[in-house]
């Protein structure tokens, strides 16, 4: 294993164009153009340089040893040395990071992969950044609000909707991402059509 330190001042060949800021699980991230956010470093674990990573991907194999990731908005290239699951959190060791003090400097950083390295999605499956910001309305034509977050519950995703004024008495609307509820998604129209099952919202 190489002990070379990650370059503290990465110099990308061309400055990345940044996408608009979006929020996910109460974390805000500006995704550089051409990249996807796959993880967020929440803290450190132990004394030997491991960091705790909150996953933003359904494909943990992205963190296999020798895989290249890109750290922060500067897109500093880093290499996975080891990854393991521990209490529903991914523990990640990056090549060259061997001490807790070095790992602490990575806290709060996002991890990205290039879009061309993305795992091909099945039909009617979408990236989180494509879902957040969609305008939601019922199959009866009633506007509900805007998707502000996506929760991963294990059984299925849950879309968090920031309500319109008509539903101002609700702090948020939670929509399970099931075929019964989600009737259609049109990314070009920035719209999601849903069917409200009994009990989903309180009128």
C-alpha cells in the first residue's frame, strides 16, 4: 500500500461547472457538472484514518479497494484502500490516510464519481438529484408541493414533499416510492404524478 498523501491542493485540468445547489437529508451539496454524489463523510472512526461515510448510492461496490473517488468540490482524486460496513455506516480508508488527525480534515466532505462511471439504472429508476426538485401533483390535478428530500428506509425510498400553501398545515408530506403511489415521473416536465392512498395525508 502506498503511503503517499493525497495532494492537498488538487489542480483539475479544467474547472468543473457546478450544478445548482440541492439539499438531501438536510445536507446541501453543489454537484460538479458531470459527476454524481455517492457519499458524505460524517466523521472518523478509530485512530488509523478510517472515516464514516453516509451513503448516497444503492451500489456499495463503488467503494471497493482501488476504486477512484473524487473528494469535495475541488474533485481531489483519492483511492479506496479499504471499505467495510459497521452499524449501518460505511467505514472507509483512503490510501495515504493513516492517522485520525488526517481523517478529521476530511469531515464534512462529499465524495463524487464521474457520471460515465455510473452504474446503469433499470427502467423507471432515477438518481436522487433527478428526483429532488420535482413538482408533485395528484392524478386529480391537485398540486402537492416540491420534493425536497429522499429517505432510504430499507423497504423502499420515501419522497419528502415540501407542501404548497393548500397544505400549509402540514410540515411535510411523505410519499412512499411504490407503484401504488407514484404513477409517473417526467423529468423533462419536472413533474411527478402521484395517487394519494387513504391516510397518506391529513386534510
